[in-house]
């Protein structure tokens, strides 16, 4: 269900949005593939705020290796985006799911 607007008047739409939040569907999720041959990847998402916490979950063996190497981290978070700092690698299969909290 799309996000209700600030002017939403339909009670069923508001109730549905609240029910989805209770069921864990905050829509504050996404996927990102780390950019090859560079040390940072920028993720743009409108639901990211300056105080948002980002959790990353590897979806591929190369992503798990990157995470396990200990050098990958979220280096910046601001309204509308976050930046992941990582190893400079030619791999194009370092795919992660992300979840934003806060």
C-alpha cells in the first residue's frame, strides 16, 4: 500500500497503514550492490534521516566476504542518503539488503 498523504481522510487507509507497520512493513528497506573499483557507494532513499541507523545483510557470497573482512561500514548518514565505505574491488556481485531504523 502506498504511503498515506498528510491530507488522508479515509479511515480505512490510515488503519491499513498502521496495520502494515505493526506487521513490520515500514518500507524502509532496499538493496544495494557495492560500486566496483571504488571505495564508497552512495545509497539514495527518501526515508533516510540524519539519525537513521542502517543495517546491512549480505545476499551473495562476495557480499558476505566483504562484510566478514571487517573493513566495510556506513561512513555517513544524512537526510535522503547514506554512504558505505568498503574495499576497492572489481567485483560486481557484492549485493546487500539494507534496513533503515529511526
